[in-house]
């Protein structure tokens, strides 16, 4: 179990990556052309990442094969720290 940070400690950065591209088929997550993946951006928190994801998903709603994802980079960078 992890001890909570001291009250004066700077909050951890919880970085999130939003990216997407066209899928080969609707049942999987393999991309048609990984070289054409769109990196939407890196965001400092889940709320801003979800807002960016939602905007891109809505903008591409006419293409059923287009998918965007949110990757919790902070979990990859430091997998031993529990998130609140």
C-alpha cells in the first residue's frame, strides 16, 4: 500500500494521450495504416483528454472505421503508483 503524499506536495501529473485512426475491421483494434495515426495530443488530466477524444469522435462520426483512444500515460510511466 502506498502512503499518501504530504499535504504540501505538488500533485502528480496524470498525463493522457489521445490518438486515433482507421481500423481494419470494427471488431478489432488493428489500424489500416499505422503510419497515418493521428496524435490528437497529450493532456494533463482525464477530463481534458476525454473532451478532446469526444470532439474527435464526433467529428468523424460518418466514418464507422475511425476510432480514437485515450491512453493513460501516467499508468505506463509509473505503474506502481495507485491512482485516486
